[in-house]
C-alpha cells in the first residue's frame, strides 16, 4: 500500500486521503471501491485506464486508510466528499465508477451532481434496502445474510460482529483468501481469485484489519438506511453491470436497479460473477464508461 498522493480537508474538518493513477491529463474517472476495499495499487486497472486515456482518482471513504471517520454518514454524503476531492485537485467534470459497495456512492454522484458527473457506471452494485419488489437477501451467501442482519439490528450489533470478522483477516494470505471468504466466492469467482488478484485481495483484507473497522461499519450501516436520494432523481447517463454468478451481491440487485432506471444501459451477464466482472471485462467496462459519458 503506497502513501496517498494527496489529501484534502473538508468543510467540517475531516481529512480525505487521495490516490492518483492512469493518464496524467485524460478524462477523470473517480473510482469508488467496494466494501471493505481501501484504495491500493492495481497495476492492470491503472494500465488499462492509461491505455484508454483515463485519469483515475480514488479516495479513501471516511474511516478507511487514514480518512477521518464521518459518523452517521449516509450514501449521499459521498457526493459532497467527491466534490471536496475534485475541487482540491482543480478538476471539474468526471465519470463515476463504483464496484460493489462503491456502486451506491457512484449513484449518489449521478443523482446529486448532475452536469459535473458526466456518467455513472456501477459494477455488481448493491441495491437500496429495503427495495419494493426485491427480496434483498435472496441469493446472497450466508456470510452476507448474517452480516447485513447485524447491520439492520444497529451499530452495536454490527460493530460486535465486525470485530470478530476483522480479526480473521489480520494474517490472511493469498493461499487462503478463498477459504477466508467462504461462500461469498462463487465457483466462477474462484477461477480468477488466484495469483496477483489473490495477493491483492489478501493485502487489502490485511490492510482493513490494521486500519480498523470504522469504514466498513459505516458503509454497511449506510446501505441499510435511507440513501439520501432517489434513483428516479438520476438524470446522469448510467450503465449497470451485473453477473449472474455473484454470491456477494445477487444478480437480482442488478436487475432491480435496471428496472428502476429504465434510462440506464444494462449489462446483465449470464457468465460472470462478482469478481470476474472486473477481471474479465475491465477494458469493456472502462470503455463503456467513456462511451456513456460521451467523451
């Protein structure tokens, strides 16, 4: 994990740490990482973004990797934090890309920053909870069913659960990361969770264990509370990617998001999982982000 390239202070006095990669002067892509997935080097992502002329900005959400915790934050708060980050870098327009738990935060940018946010692309994004017409837990691995049950029960219950979970990741290695994630990893995802991806995943989990649970905690609490915006408020061009073989965020979440945003382009893929989307379709997804933004 390299040190941040930049940091900024928000109006309420919080520090946000920022990492930069990709092209130096290309169109800006703000990459909202998953949960719990702090910013970390990702050579393939960075090189592909550079090849496509994208300048990538990643920031540690509050509570992750040295960014000050923002107690009680909702998903919508990501829009103001993104503005603070981009203003500090003197960047105007941008594309928002969110993977997994980063998806809702990318959608917040589309809803609350129209015009400045040129496009939103979600990859295996979780849907709001509760959601009319969606059995939110159906198709999730038991590990996530249990976790989100604690999140719904409130901060005390969720914190106690995460304290036990995070301890399991303190010494996780690439060789045992699949076993550590258990049922969260589908058979499709196991095929790509090897080599460099396994090592990067293990490093990220160890980093979360070292940094503490506040970012993970506040992400989870925000997902099961009102997000602070409605999906039908989103006029920003949007693209939704979801794989059928996803045990972390079920396929039905992507279907539901697509149904709620009929103006969005949906890529609902029968032969992908949670991790394989970015492993197998990275160039397609980044190219789609450019096309969706019209830049």
